[in-house]
C-alpha cells in the first residue's frame, strides 16, 4: 500500500483484508463492545472518570490482535478517522450478520457484458 487511498469505499475493502482472521475480528468486536459498555456505565452512573477506559479497550484489543494474530500494522496510524469509522462499521456488520467472524468474504464475481 504505497499510494494513499482516496475513498472510504476503497479504504474499507483494504480494512477488511487487514482484518481477515477470526481472532482479529473477535478482539475488535470485544473491544468495541466494551467501549459501549463503558459509555453506557458512565452515562448511567455519572462517573466520568471511567471514560479513560474507552481508548484502552477500543485500541488495546485491536492493536493486540494486529500484533499477535494478524501480524500487521493497524491502519489507524495512516488513516485514523477512516479506521475508527471502519471499526464501528465492522462491529455493526458482525452484529447483524452482514460480515462473518470467520474472515473476509470471497470477492463478488462481476458479470461481463
């Protein structure tokens, strides 16, 4: 990936290839789920001091999975905003079944006319 990616659609396809292993997807899912739990707890309890857990859970689980399972460098360092958006998009796509925990789906075949 020497050229900068110009669109989010292109980036998300790249993002999915960087999250191709089941373990990586599980760790990302757990990290984002814990982020939602912390935010919910802070809202319900009024204890803002627990907000510092958000980046620890959100990035900690993800970066661990990239280092240990996927063995690649997180896209966060080159595309921070798109990476954050993609983390949440993947979370919800996993939640509703649009993506699978087992890895990236096979490329769609395009019909030639």
